[in-house]
DNA sequence: ATGGTGGAAGGTCCA
C-alpha cells in the first residue's frame, strides 16, 4: 500500500502491445490484469513491458482464444490457477504480492447470442461458470482482489438502456441474479460502484457502432471486486474511456483503482 | 428482422 491495480480486456495482446505500453507509461498501475490475450504464453511480448518496469508476467494462454495475463512491477508469486467448468480454458490466472494480497484475474465466458441455457450451450457455460465463481468465493479468505471481464453488466446504470438490454446476453435477469449470488457469496465489494454509486458507467463499446462515442451504447462488463478487509481501503476508481478512442483499440477500456 | 466490426486461424469460430 498504496497500490494501483487495473483490468483491461485487450482483445489480442500481440496486436496491441504498443497500446499496453502506452497505457503502462501513462497510468503506471502496479498490477495490470489483461484478458483475451489470444496467444500461447511463450508467444507473448515481454521485453517492452520489462523496459517500462513491468518485469513480471504471470499468464495462461491458448492459441487464438481466451488467455489471461498479469503484468506487474511488484514482485508476485503465482497461485494455482482454477479450472472453472473443467475445460482447461485459460480464463483464470492468479498471483500474490509480497504483502500477501491475492489477485485473481478472470475472463468469464461471453455466453453467445441466445439467453437460454437449454438451447445455447455457451449461455449454459456462462451460468455454470458464474455458479462456480460463487462456490469458490465462499471459501476465499485474506485480502483478495478479483479483477476482470466478467461479461455481465449488473445494474440499470451499467447499460445504455435497461429496457433494451433485459433480453440481451450480459444483462438478462438470470445472469444478473447469478452475478449477485457470486458477489454475495464472497461478500465482494464492487469497488467501482462503491466509489461512483450514481450515473451511467460503461467499460465496453461495440465495434459495430458507426460512432461508438456519439451513440455511447456501452456496458459495464469489467469489474474490480475487493474482499471485506480490503474494500475500506479503496481510494479512487476510474474508467479510462479515452483509451477506447486510441488507434486500433480494444472494444474495452481499462478500469483502474487505487488502494491505500 | 437484420447486419453491422474486429481478431485469429486458416477456408470459420468467437466476441
């Protein structure tokens, strides 16, 4: 402490190495959790990040899909990854700081287009994943952060239109309920909403919009959760919306929080 | 009701 952490779905780390370097240079988080790195670990870039002071990379990856990575300028020790849903997907990676703070980086399945687990196996997978996240959360102890692309926008102000999004995967009642159960199971504090309770907040804007910034049809899919002992230490949080407007961007913006 | 864009892999899946 003090500590700055960030989460960012990067949508290919190899393609956006320069954007990550720019973000690290400008925001200077101590720890950055990345999702959708879309690469085997041995093919990830490291030198440029190391030159900026980020000499630690703890990652899991597979060819073309998923992939999670923790970049850090603090010393970290890897923790045992969790194989949610027993598929061997690279959707979780974790590490612990020298101070004993556990950091869990998660990439929850998007869930496909049809919000019906009986007809859409991807949606069933998403719900099962969040259920397992609840089971795991019940057993967590000690100062812990969960960061990542949880692919669910829980609140009415976490989506551009609550009415429109009720039937769209990421904001359906069944997902929001599962999300709430996982949050309650770990007594997790949603750090972003704890510090910014009012107003619309988004961390993702579709590539398909003609003008993402003007239409501003966003969703808050990216989250930072803190355990009960850590939550009172949260000082600031921001969503780096401008990053969504950088050249050749990810469709997600980073979320950054400080603790102290 | 549909298609809109983007990444990686590789002749299509995923988001």
